[in-house]
C-alpha cells in the first residue's frame, strides 16, 4: 500500500468519525472498521436492503502501519479461511467438517498480534458458501482458490487497531441509490455463483486435487510443497 490511500465504507449511515471497538465481533476478521478501495463496491455494500445507503470516503495515512495481506505474500487462501473460522459461524454439515475446522485453526491461523490493518477477500454470500463447501470436504482446494477470483467481489481493507483509527480522515460521502446498488450487489454475487457452476474441470488436474480430508490425513502444514503447487500453480 502507498503511504496514503483512499478507502470507502459502505453503510446505511454517514460515518464521519469511525469508533474503535464499535464493530460486530463476528464479522469476517473480527471487530473492526470494514472498508474497500472501490467506491462502487462500497455503494453495493451500503445497500443490503432496499434503502439508500452511503459510501463514506476517507484518507488513511499508512506510515508505520502493520498491514497483513491474507491472500498474498506470506499468507494464502488457507490463512484467510482460518481467520473466517475464528470469527464467523460455519454450517458444518459433514463428519469431516468438525475435524477440518480444528485442523485449519491449529495449523493455518496466522498470528495477528500487532496487526493494524488486514486486507483480504470479503466473504459475501457466495464466497462464504464456497468456504463452507471446502471445510465440509465438498470442493477441493483448487476449486476454492479459483472460486475466490470469480464475480469480482473484491477485497476489503479492515482497520483493527486503535492506532489505525487515529490515522483515518473523513473526506465526504456519496449517496448510494438502492434502486441501482441493491440490485448490483445481488447480481455480482449471482455472477460469482454462475461462473463457479459453469467452470469446466480439467481431467488432468483432477488427480492432483487436494481436499481438506487429504490435508488432514497427510498432516500438511503451511509450507507443504503440495499445497503451494495448488495455491500458486
């Protein structure tokens, strides 16, 4: 990230002064202030119901901020999933699922101590359902990794520490018309589901697919070459 970035918070309210400690604890990355660098996404997120919302605009000064990227650098999709499992309630529908949850938390949950800002996928309805399917051993790691790139659901920038709240400045807001953005939000999510359902499996890749059951059975860890080949291959 640059030293200064522009971010937007989609909400049903105008939020001139974000308050540290005021967010819900069961959001994707825990309690924090959830933003995006895309004003279009912010307007969609501002309209979860058929009421107009607001895209609140801020400048954030990133000097000396400790930023954790959950989908690149040292982290990968399993670290993102572990963060979700630590904060959100999953619908565990398979016997494998309960063991999978514990295994992922034990082996892939990153150390977030001292993290000011976290950046990663937003677990909207479709993304969250893909994550649940993986934990329940229904889809492979390759499927999950590819699914996260469908529908352009975007990344979120989440302020977590008190220090991060002290370096954000409100600029202005724009109204999000629900007659446009409520339906755009729904369409974007549906596009991700449709694109996922229409994906064609490459038979050559099937033999190399890794499911959560394989990960547990083989006791794979963060730096396992087999995981790396699927995630980054």
